[in-house]
């Protein structure tokens, strides 16, 4: 039966796994260490403690303990001014330690790929049990030895932040370059963190896992084998780990804008009546740990890219709150849209708002690529959200909807500071849902536009970019 009301976002969970020991396996650190192995000492000397990662302002914003705008009043650099009232748990999610993540990694393994020292697993079990998300039956796997079914040749050794060896990751199929230990570690880290986010979402909503009917993965990993490198559905693997026995799923690929694609597809599946409860999940990107490492080392600052970030979002039918996903005005970057920044924002901002008879300034908050500038600026990548807001403001000026004198104030009036780890798809607008939903429900926010872009040209198949946007508003 087809639904008659617009779908809504019913909840979001945002989780962080502090994994400083895994930073050396990120793509950039791996390449730099291949050139200079002695660099590992410098890396380990700049890793943060778990307490420092928890107290870090942007991380507290990510799990919902502060609004993004709170960061404007925190002295810079933020890493020098930790939040004294910080907590591992917030309204939107939680931060788990590396000690807990070794257990999650082991629980994600169904093929004897991951072997972690027994004493480490015992500590993981203790921490995960205290977290309350996993049952005793699920945690029992941490007491059983791994069944070795994968090739030990070329195994990758896992190290804790202090350099201590804690286990290893084996290769998959022998001779398969799509299942080497490093790639399998990336995929398992994505699965483990994504399943954690899904578990957190279900706990927040007090929802039976069996009520989830479809899961859309929106990460950037490639799960497959030599014949189909990215063919696998990690979404269904996450659903299995989270106990969603009645769910099926598939993955959406569109580089960094995949989450918004997935959100729109989820809304369409709900509005059509095919599924009632659809979850969008983005697991963490291990490849992007330490991506801006050299910039941070050169500035004598801690390595801030030490967390795997993951989100899970439930889309369902209208729930009585009045919050709507406006599928009648989705912004899309078509093949013919053009690749200039102006053309992209015309397609993603102006056109969908024109459909609804709205001006750019009629949107209360724009969530764009919310990369934490404290990570990107020292590496020469600039303040990504600020650049996006200036482009949207310039478009408003060119359309006669705003005075040029108001251009510099647009970021504070309609935007926010970046607060999301540089995990590619994760900063793509949607973490702001954790802050927008309560405000849309209580009426203090009327409209929020979520805008994401993707760099398709990185895949060497096209020179095009990509993008999608969707508006959430409060029904009159």
C-alpha cells in the first residue's frame, strides 16, 4: 500500500571509535612509512590519549553534546582547549576506545581473518558489556579462539597506539589482490563501526532490530573478490552483526555524496510503500586515518585523524512530529549540469528551492561538507565548510536575494563550523541531522538543506563531479 505522507527521518546515531593504533594503516601513513620506516616513532609520539579524544570539542559536537555553533566560542586551536564537561556518551551517540574496538573487529570477522590476543579480547568484552549494546551471546564470541580459514601468508600485524603487537589480520583468498590483509582490515573496520552505529540507533529508538527491513550502505569501501572488486553488500553484513534478522540491503556508491543519495533512496522506498523502516549506514574509513598527517606533524600538533566515524539514520513514514523529507524538491547534479562551482550550487541549492518558491535566505541552516577545519587547514586544504558557505552566499547575492554587505555574515547566519572527522562520506552534511531533528521537532528550526558533493573524477572514469541535496522542513 502506497503511503500518502512524505517520509521523515526518525533518528540518527553518530559514533566514533578512537583507533590511534590503526592510524599507521591509513593510506597516507602507509605510503609515507614505505618511504621512511623511522617515521613510525614520530607518528606514535603525536597520538592522542582516549581522554584527549573524548574531550576534543568537535568530537563532543559529533555525538550531540553541544550544538555546532558552540565551537565558535571555543578558543583556537580547539585541541588545546578540551571540554571540561566531556563525556563518552551524548544524545546522538558515543565514543568507544581502541581497547573496545579490538573486540568489535573480532566480532565482525566471520572467516578467521582477525586474531587478537586473548587478554585484549577480555578487556574488550568488559568494555562492550558495560556499554550495553551487545548481548552476552554476542559477546561470547570474544571468548572463543578465531577459526583460521584464511591464508596466513602476508598477514598484517595489528599494533596498539604504543606499538605493542595485539594481533594480526590474514589475507583472504590466496593470490587475490582484492582480499589482501590491508583491504580486508579496511572492510572489517567499516563493518564493525557501521554495525556499532546501527546498534546505537536501535538502542536510542528502543526499536526491535527485526523491524528494520532494508539497509543502505553508503561507505567508500570496496567489498568483493578478484572478479567483482566492489560487488559485495557490506550493508547486509552490518545488518547481520546488529541482529537485524528481517533486513536485506545493498550499497550505494557515489564517492563523498553517497550518503545523501542513500537518504533520498531510503525516502523513496518508504514513500512508495515498499519498505516501512529503512536505515542508511556509513561505516568508518580506515584508509583516511592520518590523511593530513604530514601537515599536522609539520605544525607540531597531535594527529587528529585518529577516529573512525560512523552514522546510522532511520527513515520511515510520517511520525506525527511534522518533520518532512521533501522528495518533491531534491537537488541533483545531472550529467549536463556543468562542473563549475557556480553550476554545481545552482543545481543543488537554487533549483530545488525554486521548485518550492523559496529563496536561498529562507533556509535556516545549510549543512554542507562539514570537515573539521582544524584538520584540513594545517594541511593546506583550507576551511571546506566556509568555502561552501561563501559559494552559496555569492549565489544568493547574484540572484538578488541578499545584499553583498551580508555575504561575510552568511556562514554564521545560515551555516555552522565544521566538526566532522575527515572520513570522506561521513562529513557529507548528514551528521547535522543529530542537531537539526530536535530543533525541527520543537519548531526552533523551520528548514535545513543538506548538500553533498562527490569527486567522481578520482575514479578515472569521468571528469565529472557529482552532488545531491535534500530539504527537511517542518509542516505548517
